[in-house]
């Protein structure tokens, strides 16, 4: 499946910002599952690409002069191999056993993981865990915030894709299964659904398999991967800091379409 992506992010500030820095993980890489035909970022100034500790393409946008808005645009075309259910990597999966504050499993999450998976760290048992989490945590925009932990969202029985992913990761790591947060895009038939998305990859029998809790999907045939990390903070597409500026308004617009439709 060939996808065309358009992602605009704009920040506007009440007062002038004295200086700001934005960490951008908005560039996909070639892999066994995705082929990048073209990709470009439109930024306020040229920025050189680098790789972060997890192998993601990272651009660091630094603005030292006063400004009252930032506009970031990403455009590209990528082909997804719909037959590819998993991926291999030379790098060790063991770093993705590390616990982060957002993915710390409390007793409730650890017990839930054992109830669903028992002593079987297999793909089938993880799929069962995925469905059980989706049943337990109803998809509810606004029920959590960006700093909500897996334990908090699980206790509240509600959340969004970020919370579903954190809870799954917490459960998997509590069972000794390496798991990582994935940010990217999802092709969806729902025009009201934001196409920017998050899901999980878990290391099972030497391969990385995908688990999209929010959509109950284990086949990533409509998913375009941007970045991976221990949690949201490592892999989110745009993350920044600033000095001054007062109140901030942020607007994001994401379009993911089949390439044929985009060319019409």
C-alpha cells in the first residue's frame, strides 16, 4: 500500500518567545516493512539530521531570536509492505526491558499481565493481552493528559492510544518481554480520527511484532512508523522547550491518504 502523508504543526504564543528548541522525530526510515519514496521537512531554518540513541532520525530546531509562532511541515510518500507482519534487527532488544516513569507497572498492571498471559510469552498470549486492555481501558479522548502514567490510565479505565501503548508496554516488561513505544501514522477510514498514532512493538521469538491496542490490530499494514523509544517522551514526533511566550496555542493537521487519491 502506497501512502501520502501531510503533517502540519503550528505553535502560536501570546507574547514573544525569547528562545526555543524543538526535537523533531518526523522522518521515517527504510525498513523491511516500509519503503520511503520521498520525504521532506519544511522548517523555519535549515536543520541537519542526526540519529538519536534509539536509531530514530532526529532534527533539532533551535530558534535563538524572538518569535511568536513556529510552523513545522512534513510531506512524503511511503509504501507499506502489507504482507510483512514482523521485523528483525541487529540491535539488542534488551534496552527495551528498562522501566521508565510512564511505563512503570504497579501491582494491578503486573497481576493483569499474569492473568492474561500466564507463563506464555508468546504472540497469541500478547494478542489476548491487547484485547483485554482495550476492553478494560475505553478509548476516551480527554480522560488523561500527556503526563499520565500507565498505572494511572489503567486505574481510570480510560485513555487514548498513548495510554493504551504505555499500559501494554508496562505489562509486557513485567513479564520479561522487551517492548517499545512506536509513533507514526495510521491510514483510517474515519475522517474525524487523527491519523497521528501510537502503538507497540514487542520482541517475541527473535522478532518485533506490532500490537495496536486502540484498534485491536496485530497486522501493521496501515501503519507508517516514525520513531521508537521506551515511551512517548522518547518517540513523540514533536517535543520542545521555550523561554517566554506566555500562553501557547498548538494546532496539528494530519492527512494520510492512499497515494493514488493524493495524486488526483
